[in-house]
């Protein structure tokens, strides 16, 4: 099982649905200053236009949200949120570039926040600084480190904010990296907890999707997980998620990964695309052999694109071998 997961889509989805809860959990001081009664507006398309030519590394998850402050004297301000799942030396500069481009494009003040979902306890970027010939430029931004929250799991278990479960899902990925059976127990425990918290159905659905996507399991254990969830709902008469919905989420997860793969082709991210294809193949077929991994790495961009389109129809390892025979044997 790959250690590094694809977290983009689940984070984006849950931020869209539960942004106020996100700010309350990770940045409570800022949350208290926002007038949530006035609503908020996502400006993701505008953010893409602003940042699409910024050659500052891959954006893992980013959101641009327009909100109003509580003091009544402020105009609408922009809140830029970015989630980073791996340490990256260019992260502070990217935060600065996005900040000034947002401010320049909209003519509005911008608050910048980062969520650090990586596994390095010493990586804690909090500012961008540049100095030249007596001119100094500094941008300080707020960050939340998931490892800090994971250090107190009992507190997370008592916390009612749904993002406590988000943090616990990340903690579970790290804690069970070498033990898929332990991950199965952790994943089901989180799912049972989200059913018991009294959340609204939409919240349960988005949290389930997040947990299900982030805490990937081998296929046979996914089936066992699905069985446990179905039995638990039937026993407690809480049919929040039908088996059809759960399987549709599974299909959606795979389609989302493929979309990311295809976008990677357009952006020239060949190595990341190869890794994603390998992860999805491993999820469908089990652990790939070293030979298969090498054959995938040797494929051209065109052939990787064909494999990404075809692999959703694979049901057994022999399907991959037949694919190699059909498309790579001269």
C-alpha cells in the first residue's frame, strides 16, 4: 500500500460543504471575526485564473473564499486557504505570490491560511521573507499542523467539530501504514463515530467520503469494511448511506484519481502521473510486481493515458497482463 495518498478531492469537497466548521476548528480567532450570517462565496475559478501561470510547484488543495467581517466597518475580505500534504521549500513563496495576486486582482484585503498535513514535525513554514539593498518584504501567515492535533487523540475523540474526524483520519493513515487490518479497524471506528455524533445527513455523507477516500484499504478489506458499515446501519436503524451510495463513492474516488492523472498529463507531471496510475492499479489488483511497476514507468505519455482510461475495467491481475500484451508488444 502506498504511503502517500491523493488527498486533493476529499479536502476540496469537505471544505466546500463545511467551511465554517473548518475555520472554527483550525483558526478559531479568525472564525470569531467573520460574520457567518452574511454567508460566504467560493471563488475557485477566479483563483485558478490568478495562479495558473505561477510556476511554483504543484498546488495540493487551495480555496479562495469571500467573507465579511463582524465589525461592520470592513468591506468584503478574501480568505485564502491552502492544504499542503508534503514539505515543500517553495510553499512560503507560493503563499506570498497568491496573496499579492489575489489582492491585486480583487483590490481587497486577503487573509492567508495554511493547513500542514505532512509527517515532518520540524517543517513549520509561517512566513515569506525577502530582502535586497535595504528593501525588506515579509508576509506572515497562519498555519495549523495536523500532527499537533494528533498528539492528543482523547481530546479529538471528545470534540464535536467534524474536522476532529478529519484529523483522526490522517492520524489513522500514519499509524496504520504497515498494518492494513489495523487500518480497517481504525476506519470502521471513525465511521461508527461519525454516525453517533448526531451530524446532519449531508455532513455524514461528506465525512464518510473523506474517511473512505483517505484511509484506503486493499480490495478484500474494503469489502469487509463495507459489510461492517452496512450491518452497523441496519442494526442501529440509521440508513445514512445505502450500499449503492457507498459503491458510487468508490467509483467516484477512482474517477477522481483518473481526472487528476489526466490533468497531470496536461501539466507535464509525468512522474506524479505514473505514481498515481500505479496506486490506482494496486488498489484494484493488489500489490504490483516490480516488473509491472517498471513496465508502467517505461510507458509513454500517450500509453499512460490509455492505461488510465482502461484500468477501471480491470478485475484481475491477468487483465493488466493482457493490456500489456495488446498495447506494448510489437
